[in-house]
């Protein structure tokens, strides 16, 4: 059986990743490509439980190292129970966030070294990387407008952090693209959903045609 493909959707808050993940899955399914759409943190019962710990606004929150460990634990369960089995069954996995989010949020913005974040990923998830990572980039003011509608003033613990933090996240993602251009495709998330979807389809065309 043909091994599946793994596509991660990355970017800052309000970039439209979740909507575009669903749209891509529908387009691939229409071509006869079986897809599994999932998210991080989450995707399995254990990882969803950890999601609540990470993103809930009750309590004191977590320091960056503890936060990184929790994300790595959730990802480990996600990879072992859902992502690898789906890929081995020949399904395409479309994941809303993966390890590059940990590199950007807990690493670039949280102060951990990239090497430390990747070591946690190597230990927890065998260093699995997507075949393609789509980085959705959006102007801060447009992201803020979308989040105001989506969250109605009730942002999660990480999404609600200040502008300086999220600027560091964006800068980290830009560094990753520059360092690994073969694994990333930049997507302009400022346009309407259908225009962005067309750009996503173009970015994944080579993978779909090579299956």
C-alpha cells in the first residue's frame, strides 16, 4: 500500500488555518485521496486532555519549559495513535499545527533553544516531520479583526498573549522558511477563503500528482 502524505498548516493566530485544512481535505477527497484532518495540541483523547491544560485560562499557567514538555507529550500520543497509523494506511494527514509551532511559540517567543525543542520532538515523536508545511502569513491588523469575531474577547491562554510575543512567533516562522525552503510553502492568508484555497491547492499539487 502507498504510504500517505503528511501536510502541516502553520502560522500565527487568526490566519485561517483550520478553515483551509477542511477545504483542502474536501478537495483531496473529491480526487479519491483519503484524508485525516487533525489538530495540535489534540487529535487523540490524551492529547485533547493536555490541550485543556495548555490553553485553558484558569490557574497560573505554565513556564516555557513545562509548556514545551506538555506539547511534546501531547504530540507523542498524537503521532503514535493517529498520525503514523493513518500514514501507514495510505491516508493523507492534514494537521492544524505541528512541531514548528512549538519551535516558534515555546522556542522563538518563549526563549527555549530550537535544539531543545527538537530534542523533545526526537524523543517523543521520533523526529517525524511533515512532507510539506504550509505557512499562513497574515497582517497583524487583519488577524486581530478575525480573532475579535472568532473569540469574542475570550482568547485562549496562548492566543491571548501580547503583540510582542506574537511578533516573535512570526519572526521565528520566517526564519524556519528561510532555513528549510524545500519543506515550506508560504501562503498569503490576507485574501478571501477561495483565493487562499487556490494557493493551497497549487502548493500541494506536486504531492498530489506524485501519489
